C-alpha cells in the first residue's frame, strides 16, 4: 500500500524561468525507507516541501500534477492537517527551534495533537531516548547544543509525534564528521525500533546503502534512476 | 529555565518563589509599575516609583550588577536629558547658571540662544531621569523573569488560543533573534574591514544604518522559516491544544503579588492626583 503518490508533478518557483520539478512521479510504500538522492538543485527539497503541502500552499509558484499523502491531496488539504500525520526535519535544525529548552521544543510539537499530559510526557522522554540523548538534555537550550545534538533534537521533535510519514531533508549535510555519526546512530536506532515510513533525502551513498529499502535518484526535477540500494543505483 | 534577558545577557531573576509565579503576575507587576510613571511627575514621586522598581527587582532576585555594563549608556542618557532641559527648554524658576550661546543682531532686534539652568529645570530633569530609570528596571524585571514556557503554557492556562500563546512567545523570542542577527551582520561587516570602534559617531551611525538592510532581510527570512517550521508541526494561529504539557495555576502568592502591584498603581494615581 502506498503512503504517498506523486504523479507528473511540475513546479516552478515564482520569479524563476526554469521548473524545479519536471513531471516527477514516484510512490512511497508503507513501512519502507525511501532514499531520494541527487545533486544540488535536482529538486529533492522541493519534493519534500510538496509532500508536506508547504508547496504550493505557502510557497508562491506554479504547479501542475498531483500529490497525495495518506489519502490527502497536498494541493488542497490544509498544511496543519497534513502535519498531524507527516513530520519533516529540515536541513538546518536551528530554523526549527522556537523554544528555549529541549523539553519544551519537543512538547510544543505535541500540543496540536491534543494528547493527555501523561502521554506527552511519555513521548518526550521516549523520543529523546530514541535519538540517544539522556534526560540531562531536557532543560538545555537547543541553540547551545552541538550540530549533531541539535539535529537529533529536531528528529526527536518530529518522531515524538509518531507520524505516519517522516521526511528527513539532508539531516547530516550541515554537520561535521562527529555530528554526522551521532545523527546516523540515531537513524540506525529509528530504523531498528520503529516501523515508520521514511523519506530520507540524502546525498551520501554510504548512509543511503545502510538505511534505504529503495533509492530514487533525481536529476533536473525528474526521476533519473530507481531501484534497491544494491541494484547499482548508488554507483550511478 | 532560560529567561528572555537570560539568553541575551545572562541576567535572570534568581528568586525561586518569584520564578514560580504565574506569568500573569510576572507580566502585570512590571506593568503596574510602568503605568504608575505617568502619574509620578514630581521628583519625589518619580524617586518613589524608582525605589519600588528597585525593590521589585531585588525581591525577584534580578542581579542589578548586570546593569553595570550598560552604565555608559545610562550616563549618556542622563547627560542627554539634562542637556535637553537646559538647552531647549527654558524652565522658569530660580536661575542657577546662565550663558548666551548664540547672539544674532539683526535690524529688527536680537535673537539669542541661551543656556539657562534653573532649579525647577534641574528638578524636572531629575524626575525625568528617575522615570526613565524606573521604566528600564521594570522592563528588566519583566524580561529577566518571563520564560517562553511561561508565555506558551501560562497563557494557555488562561484559556488563550494555543496559536496566540505561541505567537506571544515568538514575539519575545524575536528580540533574541534580532540581536543575534545584528551581531552576525556586525561581524560580517568587521570581517570586511569595517572598524566600528575607531569610527566617529556620525560614521558609526551611517555604518549601523547600512547594517539595517541585511538585518531586515534576515528578519524576513527568519520569520518565514519559523512560520514554515511551526506550520509543518501543525501549529497555526487557530491551533488548539487539549491539556497543556506544563500546568500553570494562579496561587495565593500570585493574588498577593497582583494585589500589591494594583495597590502601588492606585497609590501613585492618588498621589499624582492630590499633588
């Protein structure tokens, strides 16, 4: 069963002549980790934003085609409605932080779900543990953490909501080798302990080979290659 | 728990009792003090408001020593106020010092610009300085004791919409982002050879004006990014929440603080009225 279906998607940012996505089609299957790869400007982040409804609802531009995520058309369904079931972690974790402690940062993401206080508390601690951060981090400021810790807090805030689809937009690209290894360790634990559908946007083949069930390579806004990580797609 | 001022300059209220108060008390006490200021026109009244604000800061455990680093700014401000009263407002009263700065003799008479320091002028200056001082202290009290947790979950406990509570928190958080961006722009300019320290006041003013353009651009970008980040978590202006992660309740201490604040305001209104 498909969690997301993208059909013949064309997208052009306002004020640009070229299309960022040119007839892109793909599907995301339930429970799989789909890696989306490609060079800078291939349309990876644009695709991620289209799957959350931020494109076209919050970013001005011209769209054609169809995107359906968990039965909701991202062209029509409200972004906050989609956000109840889809979580995204952006490349730069700092832009996502709005609270001054790690605990509040994760708890804030849970508030719109209208959960009980006990359930929120359980999820805050569980998600933090899942990304390999102990309770000592609860009262620390997210802005004062290392790059890898910041990204893990952003992942914890996304995972705590137990989304049906988790989109990770280049979670390791801004990090130094230590931070990268910390995030990869967190992703390993996520993969092992959760049966979550994940779209992993990544450009480093070594991580993709480890995590992905399937790989899609984008080039100039469309799917150039598709296959399993062992099918030679990563070499291409 | 980092407060707004704590994140900026590391000055936070240290009193556990005060920090445990409801956000309503933490916002309204400085507000009552500030609202007393328009009624404190006489130096003695202004001094009383300033003392009340000092007492409130001391009671809350706000480290006033942190203000030392702003001493130069405060002294400049005081000097500016005194000069303004002496140079531009000739307040009637007993003349203590008088000098003619400019004298233009024309066909129809003489135009003179005189510096006149009167006892009443000095009293007015003193009252003004004390009011500014009290205003700064009440702002410090607010910013050194309110956390974004207080704003989000405290307002939520008062049945404010969740989206509005987050927006209130973001307003204060914006101050932090603005200052952080300001330093980023300043450092970028310094890396390109701009020397703020050795520039004249006029040139420094021009340089800071230039910094406003990238600063505004950064602010717009940041607002956009934050709004996307919030929306992607399902937080929008109309969002609602069920229970609230942190519990905030008005306790007897809050009613006491609010009563004291309201009494202070009432007392200054009455004093101002009678005077």
